[in-house]
């Protein structure tokens, strides 16, 4: 799949090439390439036709195909809805994964084989459309709001490190907890890049993920996000969707995503300042709910889960009073607790030492284990 960077480079090269002469007026204009709605419709057609070619796949895939058809219909009404594109992308993936678990008849019709190839190619096109839509939405919002995702924060710094880095380059993506972390002091001699911005939600991070992560060519990205979403009343499922989209985009570009648990909070310092009553806006139950989902998601996808929560939480499940002066942001001691947890996870990701889940997933892909 071509990355956005490849598209930008291609656009730059095209701009340097002299424009071809215009076609003669008498000729009929070329037909425009299929739009997103047509692509979605074609995908559902391919799912229907390929299901018939594999015994028992029609029945087994019925619910997935119905969901995909419904999503395609919604895309026809809202072709620029990134959430719908992401939904269809996952439905096609689920269908292809299911289809791979069924033995194909021998001989297998060449037409059906070609349709499976086309379906996989269309899945890559949907991924591209999803990423393009995210970028277009970000630009559209910026037209109304000068810089809603704070893209300008690291824009100049990014221009200095766009070239591919060392084999150990890692981007730390996050909010204030990452923003305040002096990585050079805790991880000396490592190519770790801080791209935290105080106060940001997962939606804002997703909006700058291409600029502040993908285009920096890291080997891995450590994502710490969600606490600000909870404080603003954003539902856990929305946080989970945004995190999953970041994971998919990173994986599509060959970047290993690591997901860090949301940190515990506490009210131990509220007597010093009423604003330090953190559990009111960040309920511990909600934090644990997202963390459980995140851990399960990483297990399913073969990603690495960075468990800051367990390392920091006291016996009451709270942020220790001496690890955060406001019950939310780690102080020097808090970061000293987090640093070895992060470093161990990063080194495991960069060394290629896969977890049991990663090994199992790889063996399923190669056909050693049943799907």
C-alpha cells in the first residue's frame, strides 16, 4: 500500500514534469476513476461472488456480508465519513480472514481467484481512502479553526527529522503526561522523539498522527492517550475507536504500535487545591474499562501493551501521593517508575522478540495454526 508520503513525493515529481498538451477538443473527456461509494459497492459485490465459490462460506459469512452491505449503503450517503470507511475496512478484513479458514475446491475457478485478488487490492484502496479522508477532514477543520489539532506545535521540528532514522527511532505520542516527560534525561543516547501535546484528546492525536508520527519514519510509536477524553465525558468506545485507528495506520506503514495504559489518578492532594480531585472527572472505573479493552486489543492484534497502570497504582488503585503532585501528572519519581516499563516494552518491540500472541498470530497467517 502506498503511504501518504509516497503520494506526496509522487505529487512533487509530477509537478516537476512538463504538463502534456491538452487533448483535442473533439475527443470525449476521460471517465473519472470510481469514487468511494462505487468502491464500497464493488467490495460488497466481490464479497458476494467470492462467497459462492467456496463451499460453506456463504452461510458462515452471511452476517459479515450483511454488515458490509449496510456500511456501503451508508457510505453512499456520506462518502467522506472516515468512521464508515474504517468500519468497512474492518468488515472486509474479517471476511477475508474467514474465507482463508475455508479450504478451496480443487480446481478453483480462475475467475473466483481473480476476484479474491481484486478484493484484497480494494481493501488497500479503502485504507488509502480512509487515510486521505482523515487528512482532508483535518484540513477542512483547520479552514474553520486555525489549528484545532495544534499541527504547528511540531511542524518546524518535524522538517529537521523527516529523513528515516536509526533502527531504534521511537515516537512518544501523547498528551501532557508525554509532553512533560524529558525523554533525553530518562533515556540517554536513544533516538526517542517526544510528540506530546498538553490537553489533547485521542481525536486530536489522530488528526496529527500522519504529520507527527508516520512522516517521521519511526520503527515504533508508543501511544499514551485517553485521560483527557474521559475528563471531557467522551465515551470509552470512542476512545477505543480512535486508538484502534491509530494502530491500524501505524501498522499499515510498517510502524510497530505500542499502547500504554491510562495512568491511575487520585485525590490525595485535593486539600491543597480543589482542582486536584481527579477521580471526579476521571473515574477509576472508566480508566480500568479502557485499559482492559486496550490490553485485550493488544493481545488480539499482537501489539505490545505497556502497563504503566500496574506499575504506578497503589493498593487502592490510585496514583500514589508521592508519584504525582496533583494526582494526575507524574512527578520525577513517577517518571522514574514509568521509564523502565517503557524501555522494556520498546526494546522488546525493536528486538523482534514477539509475545506469545504475536507468535500465534504470525503462525496463523502462515497457515501453521487454524484461524
